[in-house]
């Protein structure tokens, strides 16, 4: 029997790769999006519309839903927290209620920003106590609690799983879709800055673990396979999992890597340490490194592509 996957936010950075991973594995893979509906396997869906969401579930009849749709931009969540709560929390709860009512597995994509990131605390295990430092992290944590509480009230096991991931990069339509990809764009912009003009400042404080979207997509597929077979397992599987690369670097170090790959100077870019009270009101954690042992214990491959290798291939830099 061919299984069917439904991926929300499939026109975005991660969602498109998740949909592709299921498709390449022989699944019927359908994606939803609110904009950029170009693929024939992509249908328009506003996940804030509960009735429309239920209609799509009944039409597609998926075995698993991977919920990638979210407001994942910290500054945007800070600027409009009510809208962030609607999308990251309320719509996720409604989706969980709909999937559980239909016996569908739900994978909820969350973030390392559910943790405080204070120096000395990382790496965080999946059962570590969350303590978000900004609105984005708080709404994603509340989204986790919302979907898990739906499963708890329904007394169902292995039907809702949270997958936390860090900062992501990969192929995308626009560099701004990724907080990593946009740094490559800034490097090129810096080449056009004339003498006397302000230089581009880049964070050289917070530690990041950039993870490729294709790797995350593979893990989502492997989780789905395992949890759909859970009736054969005979015991309850973890409800929270975490995935991350081990490539540790600041955004400035990412820019240094890009400059080396492209053979471009960094003369018009400057490393800096952000203020503890940032101008946009969004605190960025120092180090939210995720421990991946919960995935490893399930036998799921946590290897990731090397950051420099992927980018050299992406830009065709073979010197």
C-alpha cells in the first residue's frame, strides 16, 4: 500500500524539501501553501481556516501530516505577537485535533529557540526544561504544548510527535527565506558598498548550528515510517525529538566561510556583539545546541551534510 504524506508550508524553505523527500521515497506527497503555488502537487490552504484544513485532510486522506507552516521569523513574532500565537499555537492545536480525530500521525516542526540558550546550559536534551527568551520561542513552545495536550486528552499514543530543529539553510527561491542563505546575499551586497558608506554588521556572538533542509526532510520521513509502524512496536515512542548538525559557528564565521568559498573580500563587513537589549526587542539566545540522542536511540540516522561541502556544490565553486 502506498502511503500518503501531507506537508503544510510546502512552498517554504523546509516544507518543499520535506514534500520532496516523501515523493522520492515512493509516497504520494501533497503540499499546502498560502502563496507561491506553482507545483502540481501543491494546493492552496490557509491553516488558520479550520474548516478548510479539515476539508483538505478529508480530500487527501494522508497517513502523516508534517506541519511546517509557521511564523518562524523572530522579529516578525515580536512585532505582532497576536498573529504569531494564532499561527504557531491556535492553528497547530486545531490541526492536531483534526488529525487525531482521523487517526493521522502529526509531526509538528518546532525550534531550538524553546530554550533560553544561556551560556553553559547546552547541549539541551529533549526532556530539558524549555525557557524561551523571545516571542517566537514562546509561541513555538506553546504550540508544542498545544498539540501534545490534544493527544493526551484523546489518550492516543504515537500519533503526535514534536521535532525541534535549529537554524536552517538549503535551496530556496529567495535568500531571505533562510537566516543563513541571506548572509550569502549580504556578502554580495557588501561588494557594492563604496568607501565612506556604512559597513554591514554581522553577529559574532551567538553560536549557531546550521542544518540543511534536505537532512531535516530525511529525518521527517524516517520518523513517519517508524511511528506509522508503532503498532508493531508495542510501546510508547518519544513525543519530543531533536535534530541538529554539529557544525558550530557564529553568523560572522558563516560569512567568513562564504567569503572563502566565493573568493570575495570581507572588507565591507564587520563582526559585532549585539546589545543585550536589541533595538527590535528580540533577544537572540547565545547557544541552543540540541542533543540528538533521542533520535539515535530510535535508530534514526542523524548524520548531516558538511556545511562547506554543500555550499561549494550549491554555488558551483570547484576551485
